[in-house]
């Protein structure tokens, strides 16, 4: 049985040299207002974010942007534009990806037979929940995602 820790460490090795994306965290203050600050970076691998020292489950993915002057037909579009602007105000460059609302995955708990975020030990195989309630072996999932990222 291959552990989640080993599979993820191997994935990091393959990803070396591929650019990471920004990890953001929402902050609010009286003087600076609402913003999304950069607090790190990670590789975006499907439903996972692989940082050098931890593994995260993806949350909201934004592209930092100035909303300019636009009319919105939907309130959700207006809210999304405001969140993109929060990332810009927090230090992300125009067009840069910001991952917000992510959660930490306890890889040790998965390797001990449990579950954390989208990872779980299922019938002795480390698996990932990647689409609703669909489960796949993590090893195969990572192989496919890494091929996509490497442009093969």
C-alpha cells in the first residue's frame, strides 16, 4: 500500500519547476477595508493545493482584477467582481490567481485509515473525492493531473 504522504511527496518532485499559484486569506480592517492577502503559494492539482509543507483542499478560485465600470445583470456577478478586486487590493497582481477558502488536509489521518477533506482511505487504497461523490485512487488521479500540468 502506498501512503498518501508518499504519493503527495512524489507529486511535489514532479511539479518542481512548474509555477505555483497564490494562496489568499480574507482580512478586514477599518483603515484598509476588506482585502485578500497573499499568505503563500501552492500548486493547483485539481481538488488539491500542494504547498511545500502542507496539503489543502481547494476552495474559491479568483483572478485578481479591477472591476472597472460595468453593469451587472446578476448580483452574483457583482459580488464576484468585488472579490476579484479584494485580491487586487491585497497585493495580488492583475490577472493573478488567488485561492481563497481552502482548508488544510490532515494527511496523517488519511494514512492512519481515516479521511480528511477530499482524501480518504477506502478499502486500503488512498482515494480522492473529485466530483460530488465520485471516488478515485489518488495515485491515478495525481498521474492524470500532473500530465495535464506538465502539458503532455
